[in-house]
C-alpha cells in the first residue's frame, strides 16, 4: 500500500491511499489515477492481476521496454540498475521513431 498525492476526477490534488489491487478493475482504476496525475496523454498498458507480463519480461531491479505496434519487443534495456538509463532510451527513440503527426 502507498499514500500518494494524486489528482482526483475534479482536477484537485488530494492524498490517496492506494492498496495493492486484488482484482483487475481496481488495478485499472489505479492506473487511470496515475495516468491523470502524471498527465500522460499516451495509452498505458496494465498487466493482468497475476502479473504474467511482469513475470515474463521484468528485469531485476528495473528494465525499460518498448513494444512495437505488432506487439513485439523492439527495444529493451539490460535487467540491471543500468536498465533504467533514460538517456539510452531517449537516444533509441530519437533514432527509431518518426513523427507522423504532420
């Protein structure tokens, strides 16, 4: 369980106790709160309640993974403390993604 400062549905900052979810609907609701609080305007993925994706792809202690549009991993950092090197991920994204918004 965690207590976090979050943005509620009315756009107000509030403290919220977030329990460890025991069902998928609670996990999805928590993800929605985190997405709103972090102001993420991108789709987010939520693992199943049994953490099957996390168990299959997680690195210890952390790892960054990019999943392509066909559902395949196209970039993954090493499963180590260096696996959270945001600069390496940013460089990969700059070199491999194109802006299709224009």
